[in-house]
C-alpha cells in the first residue's frame, strides 16, 4: 500500500466521488445480479471504509480484504467494521492464484504504485478468464507521467510558446522522452499510433486506459463463452493522478447486461472516461452552486482550475449529488 493511499478521504474529494460512482454502478446491477450473494475481494487500507460501504449499500456478507504490509494488516484486524470481513496478510496476486471461485465475485485491483504497471495491467486482463461469468472486475492504476522517470535536463530540447531550442532535431522533448520510456516498459502492449501528446499530465491517464483496453481485448479473444462489458472509467487527481476502469464478465450472447449498463446515468468506457476534477469549496459556495442556475454570476468570482483543466462549475453540476461533504463530529 502506498503512502498516498493512506490519506483520509476528506483530503481526496475526487477519489471519494470515484468511489461513489462505483457504488452507484453496483447498486444498479444488484437487482439483476443479486450482488448481495457475491464475494467481494479488495484492498481496504487501515480503515476498510470501502468494505463498510459495500456491506451497507449492497448487503454483501462475504468479504475478503488483502494486505501485504504487516502493520497495516494488524490495524485492519483491529479496525474491522464488519465481523464477516476476512483479513488476509498476502498479496492480491497470491490470493487469486491460490483461490478457486465457485460463484461470481467482485474484485478491486487497487494498484496505486506506478512500478510494474505492465504486469499490473496484464494481471488484470488475465483475470477475466479465471473468474466465473457474472463477475465484476475493477482496477485502479497510477497515471502520473513523471513516474516514467526524470531525464537529465541537458539531454532535452525545450518547447515554449511556440519557440523551440536550436538542438530540437538532436534532442527529444520531455514528452518524447517519456513516450520512449513508456514504449520500453510496455513492450508488445504499446498501442499503435500513440504519440508524445499522450504523455502530458492531462493526457497520460487516457494513454494508460488505452493500454488497459488493448490488453483486455486481446485476452478476451481467447474465450468463446464470455465477453467484456465496460461499465465505468474515471481519470482524477487528488495530488496523484489515477485512472480506474470497471468491467462485467458476461456470457457471449448477453445483451441484457450491456443494455442495463449503457443505460446508466454515469456509464463510461476506457475510450471516454469521466474526468473527475471537482473544486474545493466552502459550505456556502456549495449551497449557492446547488440552488442557483447561474452560480458564477451570483458568486461574482471564478473558482481556480487544477492541472486537469476542467471547468469547476461544470464539474460540480455533473456530480453534485455525490460530491462529498465533510464535517466535524464529536464522538
């Protein structure tokens, strides 16, 4: 578990919205899939908040939390909010290798570390063929382009305001350098046509999702009894850029599930992920934005944009119903 993953949700509003979208998807699927009978497997961090919400919203009793760090595992045993949660000191990969599922499962691969992104994507893709049909798989991947490394600035050419350095023909830009590193890491998973434009802070997440889709599509070709239905994809940053993707493993001729998913309000795919870039606002600003058709005029000022570049007013309007609201409670 990375240090970033231990931050409280009140410091990560975009991740909180991402989690609510996932829970909303599961809620939509529950009547048709009977998710309350599923087995939920994931990484819960020291407080197992995801597990508490999955149980509260869906009624799932059988839950397994996996953790590699021994001290975090001990905290999980102490903080376990639901008695039926099984806390296992292991890696998710080892647990999956040693477990044969006899009924559909929900598995959340929470890969927050940027190292090993190729093996992470490959492992997620392989799992679509090892779980029962009807299973739901979700993955979180680091989408920070700086994780590709930092070259010596003297080895790079510079582009700024339309001007280029004199040695442009001999030296790559930072995006071109990152593209070469990305291609080296991915090997055969590198998508054709991916350019240096896909290595910026705003676009790298889409590039990672493109690789994920390619890996899953290739794996799916090996199975005649199942197909993949993408349901939710997001790109967000609460300091650390991340992408997520969720799919349902369906029978080959199952069009009902695909229709159910595509009719969902927040349906999205890896080709067009939701860009979660919500503003940090006061309670008064929130109430004004919720109750006014044109809050920009009433407030009389602009809200700052983050590095993701989304308009804060538009982002709030889209997700205001699931925007997190944190307050202090004395216990």
